[in-house]
C-alpha cells in the first residue's frame, strides 16, 4: 500500500480482504455440511448444534440417526478444535502464516476423507452405508476450522454458524440510526455469513451427485487454493500481510 493512501485506506483494504476470504470459506463450510448430511447418513460435520440434537434424539429413542454417527462427529469436532488450539498457538506467537497453515491442514484432512471414502466405498454416495471413519475425518477438519475462525476473530463471520449473525443483522437493521462505515462493514459481513451458508448448502447439494469422495475432494481443493493464495499474495504484497493475524 502506498504512503499516500494513508492508514484509513489500508485499514479499509484489509477489512475488504478479510470479508472476501471469510465469506469464501463460509460458503465451503456450508458445502461440507450439505455433503455430510445428504451423502453420509444424515449427520452434520460442521454444525455441532445439529449433531447434539441428533444425539439427544437417538439417546431418547427417537429419530432416524443412530447414536454412533452424531457422537463420532461431535467427538471428532471437539478433538479437531483442541488440536487447532494447540497447533496454531506457536505459529501465532511467531507471527507466521498461521491462518494459511490451518486452512492447509483442513484441506488435507478433507482430501484424506474424500480419498478414504472412494477407497473404502467406491465413487458413489455413502448414504446407504455411512462410513464412521470418513465422518470422523471431516468432523475433525471442521473442528479445526472452528478454532481457525475463532482465532481469526473477524466480527460477524464465524464461518460455521448463522444464528448469531442473523440476529445481529436484524438487530442492526432495526436499531441503527445512522449508516457509519463501521456499521456498513458489519452489515456486509453479517449478510455475507448468512448468504454464504445458504450458498454453500446449495453448492454442496449440487455436487452430491458426484459422490461423497469426489465432492469432498472438490471442496478440499478449494480450501487448499485459498490457503496457497493467502501466502502467495501476502508475499507479493497484493494481500495485506496482517490479513488475519
């Protein structure tokens, strides 16, 4: 950024870049959950709330999802979040490309899940024969993503949840008296989160006919591309080096 542009322009540029990056990975999170729910035995891997409810239904003797699948997804999610918290702490302290590194590991795990699905079950859907190992791998990757989003701390963009963002958006629209730049940025981010989850769900639904393995590999490729671009563009100063930490 040129010196003439000044700090305000640099800050605005950084906010735009954060919004684009986080909105993109929000779409991919929605796609992961669509693929998980529609092709892996009606289980979520990113939406922990849904799995907790499915688990409670199963424990109470109701619902169509057995105890094992939501339990495995939840445990894997928690372990992924814990692993992310431990692994990225040192990178953040040393000001390394921790965000890109976390996305790269997430993409690798999703790719491993896709390859495992194809190796163990062929190129079709796992709907009729859910694979607990694949569920665990994707759940672990999404737990890692949850820690990444929490550590990034971009306001209004958790990438995995929509409820709070939706309520904050409604609250802002009904209570704000003036459209300051900060409020406009907040609204854009909240809208991007809500629309991103919806768009990701639609995208994931559209690619489910490709089969579970191919769908996961496609999403993994997109995550890895974002991680690589984050490093390359920062290196050539086309992206703010302090984009997300």
